C-alpha cells in the first residue's frame, strides 16, 4: 500500500518540489522530507530512513551532476534504499555507475516524457519494492554509450526487443502487449535470454536484473 511507503524528495525547483509533495501525499505516500540540494538529501536519508528517494540530477551548487553522485553514495551507504532519478537530462557516465552494482530498486525517468501521473506512481512503487523503471530513451543512450556489446550479440533481434523492454521494468504481460505477441512467447524469449547469458535458475526476479545489467554493461 502507498501509505506504508516513505519517500524523500530532492528537487531544487521549489514549484516542482511542492508539486511532487502534493501529488504523492494525495495518493497516500508518506513524505519524510523534501529538500533542494544533495547535502540536505544525505542528511534527510540518514535521519528519516525512507524507503525510496526521488532525486533530480542537477542541483546546487554547480547544477551538473550533484544529485546523481549523491544517489550513488546513498546506494553504497543504504543498501535497501530505492532511488528514482527524475530529471530532464540523461547523464550516461554516472547513470551506468549507479546501475553497475545492482539495478534492483533503481529508476530513471525523464520529466518531459512522463505523460501520466499513474505511470509515475507505478514506477515509484516498483522501485521502492526493488524493481526497475527506466525510460526507453535512457536505455537507448546508455546502450549508445556502451563500449562492450559482445555480450548481447548472441541474442536474436526479438530477444533484444524483449530485453530492452525488461530494462524499462515491464512485466511479461506488458512486454507481450507492446510487441503484440503472446505472453507465452515472451516467456520463451526470456528463458532464451537467461540461457544465452548463462544465468542460473532463481526463485526470484533477480535474473531479470542481472540480464538488464548485462544489457546495460558499459
């Protein structure tokens, strides 16, 4: 339930910050703090121990990558903390570093491309629950920045499409709808991806995360 999820917001724009607070409070989330810079975010997480942090990339003082670097540090210090990067910009270098250790509980959405509030809320809940939520454009640019593509060369064109949608955090049913194929066909493609990546059978969705990391390897 949303009312059990504790959220901290780091956004330098006062209007956007207050808007996010109202939007999430109206939908039952608990906002533990809403801050305007990376240092305040660090203090808020240490003080309140939220489930998930919504973080803008560019914050004071230089408005370059303070938020993203803070997110990386927070993930190292607070392993259970979900991170949802929410920005107008794609920063491939540090984004790849954020995803490199473990993509579970990581999201990266672009402000201009979130057209539906329900999609944003769904992504936030998924990230807080240990899932992933990556905008397709973020995936595309991360792949473009990747120097090592040998690991995905073993996949068929359809398997690459399936894996790309997995990287966005979509379920098998959602992938089936997007590709206009049956859910059974998606399951077969996913199984083939696991086999070609030599990922062992698991009782959880951890293999999906490992497959996405392999795909985004940089």
